[in-house]
C-alpha cells in the first residue's frame, strides 16, 4: 500500500494543534495554546485564539511536512465533542484545506482519537479504556463495531471538577496539576462524598463538598482527599468493567491521565488482578493533533471520508455514535 | 466453605447452610476511603434487604452484620434468568411494583438477582439499592431490567408486556414510570446498546 500522509487538526478546547503523520512517523507537529489570564476556559475566547492562530499554524505544519516530502492524502479534523465555537473554527480551516488541496476531508471523534493514539503509542489492541479529561470521563471498551461505554460521568468531567475546585481555592487554570502537587504534603483525609451509581459516577457534589471543606481543613488535606475519593471512583468502575468482560489490559488516556497518583492507583488495581496498565507519555495524553491525524489515517485506510455538506460540527458527538470499521 | 461468586467488590461463600457475603479491601485506595466504602455499602445493603422484607418483598433473612460482612439465609432455587417465562415475568412486575410502592429502588434489577425458591420469587443483592420516590430513579430501575430481558431472553416484547401488567397491578404510579422508561430509552446515552 502507498504510504499516505494525513494532516490532523485538533482544537476542541484549549490546545490548538496540527500534525502530519504516516503509519510510522510523526512528520510535523505545531501547537498553540489558549491559557486564560484568570478564570476558566471561555469558549468564545478560545475560539478567537484559535481563529487568530490557525493560519500561521497551518502554514508552519505544511512547511515542516513539505521539508519531509509529505504529500498529503487527506485532512482530518476534530468534529466533536467540544466547544461549539472552537469546533467551527477548526472545521472551517479543514474544509478550506480539503477544497484547495483537493484531498478528502475526514471528521474524527475526539474521544476515539484519544483511544486510537493511545493504542498506537502503547502497542495494545483490545483494552478497557479509562478516558479522563476536562470535559469527558468514561470507561469504554470495543465490542462488535463500536467503542461501548460502560460507565461515564453523570455531570462534569473529572478534569473540570479539579479545575473548578482549583479556581475556588485560588489556583490559576488549570488547577489539576496544582491539586496534585499540594496533595503530596497532606497530613490527613477529610471525608468527601463517594458517588458511584451502577457503573456511572458523578463529580459535581464532590466538588462542592471539597470547596466547603476548605473552611475547616488545609488546602493540602482537601486536595489529597479530593484526589483519593474521585480517583477511587474511577478505578472502581474500571475494575468492574475488567471483571465483567474478562479483559486483561487497561489503557489510560486523556489529560488527567498525566496525574501520577491516578496512574499509581490504576497500576495497583491491575497488578492485584493480574492485568496490565498501559499509559502513553504525557504529550499524547492531552489534546494533540497527532491523535486526530492518526485516527484520520485509520479512517482513510478504511474508506471513511466526509463530504463537505455533511461536515457540520458535532459538539455532543458521542464515541458510541461512531461505527468503528477500522478495528 | 464453598466459593459461590467473586465479583470486583465482594466474595460470596456458602458456609454452614448460610451465605456469607464479604466486601474485600482494595489496596489501590487509601485505608480511610476503603473502609468507609465497604462499611457504608455493607450497612446499606443489610438495611435495604430488611426494609424490603418489611414491605412484603421476599428477601433472604439476615442473621448477622459486621463491618464488612453479611451472613444471610441460603436460598435453594434457581436464578430467574434460567427459568424465566411470561407468567413469572408478570410476578416480577408485581414484585417490583411493591418494591417501588415502598419507596425502594433496587439499583441493579437483573434476572440474575432474582431467585425462585419454593414457589416464591426472592430479590437479592441490594448493594446498590436506595430510597427514592422519583420517577427518574424508578424508570431507570425498570429500564435496566428491560435491558436484561432484551439481551438475555427471547420474546422480550411478551416478557415486557407481562411485566407491565403485573407492575400496574401493585403500583399506582406505574403508568407514569412506563412512560418514563420509553423516554429513557430514546435518550442519547441509552440509544446504543451498553455492555
């Protein structure tokens, strides 16, 4: 088969990123991050950032790819889920490239891109996946043509929960890494609500309770207690999924996957039941253009492309909406 | 002792003609969280089993509850999933109707968690049960059961209709719940089959 190069554009939230890859190499990768001065991510501000940066970004990534001799076969973009204004910005760029270069357009589900790039980097084929990021928290596994969702958050993503709490405590965005740092110096555990309903979990009540706990406990102790409670919920559901479908591999993906304590807890759970934990390096955990390009390549090889007229963005695009024909 | 099942959360053994359900510690979580979860769930399960029994729902008799263990009656019989038919489904409907009338939501209604013993249908495994009189909670309870009909039994339409007939007989609010089940099924999160 001819070696094909795919350009992928990611920009569902804070990280605008474009990459060109083929089956074996990352040929080019360029990023531009929107970081709010204060408060959290504002969808419109993020979209304005993306709109002002994307021209330069695409020029740079094409120049880098050109030096490598990459002749593009398709352009893939993150079609959703994500912030509507951000999605529309990158979709516009992707359509323009598809038309001007006369190459197919591919609409990639952002959640599935996290999974596929994790599988590529870690070389694992059929894991139970814990996908944890700002907006999303899900336990998934592939069966019969789809990534099925075993359990998911009933309200906000774990990353959003950590950031909301962090903002209240006065940390700059993103709060998650700061929470992780402070937790290391905790002296005791403060009881917080542990909410698992069936296979689903919920973080908004926990976030409120953690904010309240700052009134009577140290920041360090509350950060520690928040992590221990929330991560135990995620690991419990992951373990139940493993037990139910009798798989032996776990893949951790998404920005919160960079948290060392979460990784450690998952690792212990896996060890105790004879399973293996796979986690890509941090740059492939968080949002990145490589994951969109890689998934775009898999889809292209299976003949899945997207006519421009059907390329509207899908802010609520669920991973179990996607027919996974390439696995 | 004879190991019956070993799930992710608890091990269940038969022992001297009793059932011993033990919630086992998990090393991945700190002791404070681990003990709190195991203690809360054990206490809650024992309480909900007794509450259901008090409302006329056949459940195993509880002999003893310690921090993490429940010792209860061993029921000789078959799981409903192995013997299910339309007539039994109607009786399941009556049973769940009584359960919901009493304000209890089971949280994990499957035909594996029902045992036909000496002609009576017993409900077991109340680890995820709680008190809730809201339409949504009851609707999800029934929806989960319908999913097990669909995934593990043939002729599920007849089974569902028989269930509804029994459910409406013992529970005044049944019609509203059945409506809600349809709404739940049409929602995005349940639109595709879950494992």
